[in-house]
C-alpha cells in the first residue's frame, strides 16, 4: 500500500521560515535587552510591559514560523504578527520579505496541497 505523495517544500517557504526565525530572534533579543535595562534603571511598568510583550511576540513568531515550515498554513497569523513586529525597524524589514515569500505562486501551490501528519505520514 502506497502512502500519499510527499511534495518537497519550496525554497520560498524555506526562505520565509529563515526570515521568520531572524524576526523572532531580533524581537526576543531587543525586547529582552529593553526589559533588562529598563528593570535595572527602574523604568515605569508601562515600558516594562511593552518590552515583555516584544519578547512574547518573538516567541510566538518563532512558534508559528516552525509550524509554517512544517506545512501548516499559518500565514495569516504570521501576517498579523509581522505587522505588530513593525514597531521595530530591523524586524520589520525581515517580516515584510517573509510575508511576500509566503504568498508567491510556488508557496500558494504548496499550501493548497493536503498537509501531512509528520508523526504518522498520513494526510490530515
């Protein structure tokens, strides 16, 4: 008995995944830096909360970026998170490029295929 045909992930999705990992790393590092320096300088709670939210956003981008690379269609979630990450300039540059790569024709065709369950090799 043959299983479903496995289609290789297009390079555009691999590049978008790598860009999302860069966005996540910069958000985590930048937010963590602001959080630590703000805490040491006794900055008000509003700034500390904003810094903590950057770190949480960075971890969320990392999580959904790994789901994207695994074949899950989480492009709209990443689109919204990419918009939120535009508060900082460096992540915004990478986020815009990743968003564009997610919606080019090879990526669109790949997401239209039925996703595979990575653990059992079955079509979901």
